[in-house]
C-alpha cells in the first residue's frame, strides 16, 4: 500500500536525520462558506499554515474580516476574475495571450492592490494563475507589477522570477471531480518526497471537496504535523528563504 510506504519513507528520513518541507495552497477562495470554514478549522486544529489563492474581482471585506481569527493563513492573488478567454479546444486560461497585454496587466495589478488593501500583512505578492496556466509574456511582466513569485502546478522549471509550486493535487479533475483515490495521492507524495531539496506543495480546492478529499487531506496533515522528518512552511517563509 502506498500509504504504508509513505509512512515508512517518513520514518526513514527521520532516522537518517533528514527533513521534508511542505506547504499548503488552496484555490478559488472568494467568500466565507461552510467549506472554507471547514478547511480553516482543519488547518487551525493541526497548526498547519495555509495559503488561500483568492479571486480578487469576486471577493471583499467579509472574507478579510473572517480571516483575522486565523493568523497562520496567507493570501495570494488568483488571477483577476477566474474567467477563461481561450477558445475551444484550447484548455481554459485567463492569463493567456488572447487579450491585449495591457488589459491583462491592468487587471492583475488591480488584483494585487485590492488584496493587499483588504488583507494587509497576511497578503503575499504571489500570482497563482487560474487553471495553473500563464503565458510567458505575462509571467515575465509580473515583477514590474510588484509580484515577488509565481505559483503553478508541477515540478519547478527555469523562469524569470521565483517559482513556489504545488505538486500533489488531491482532486480527481478528469474523473469524479471529487477526492482522488488516496493510494494515488500517496504515490504522488512518495515520488516527490524522494526528490532532494523540494518543498512539497499540496494543492486543494475547498469548494469541491467531497468526503474522500477531506479525509485524505486530514490524514496527510495528521501524519506530517508532528513527524520529526516533516516541517510545514508558510508562503511568507518560502518567499523569505
């Protein structure tokens, strides 16, 4: 079983005096919902820092006010409207080359400014592109808008600004669109845990979690939070490292 192998891997790391770092990113936050409250309660109970990728156009003060009770939660920028402008059969993408560059840059600069004003010190100037897709010319423009890093999905590649990626997604987007088979999630965790120097990013989407998604997330947090081989980092920690 992959879960058993995962736990053995963590024990082996601890025995060897090694450490595996993690961070947690959850996408599509806009408002206070029962699903978001469940996520916040879970990470708060486990003492795990969380980054919420917030959609700027659709959010406002109520979310910012609610998060004041959760000092370990960071906020990043999730595009502007989370609207796709690509033409089928192309994959969905908001931050692509379909629109004039100036239009897109004005939006994502406005998004940065809005979330910074709303969330203050918990805000981190990191772009999380909707659907984890962004064109090169937009990515290259991010530093000039005040962004310090980019976060997408998959192994980090060379880029014009720092990348703080997620690597293991707990949602089965191509199938049930609920939680993935836990054994598949643990197989991914194992594969990345064996890559030296990686900060392993877990990706969640609270609004679509079913019982399986919540269960596997809780198990991962419980297995790693107090394990001597594991350390959870905030987005601020990663930006300042």
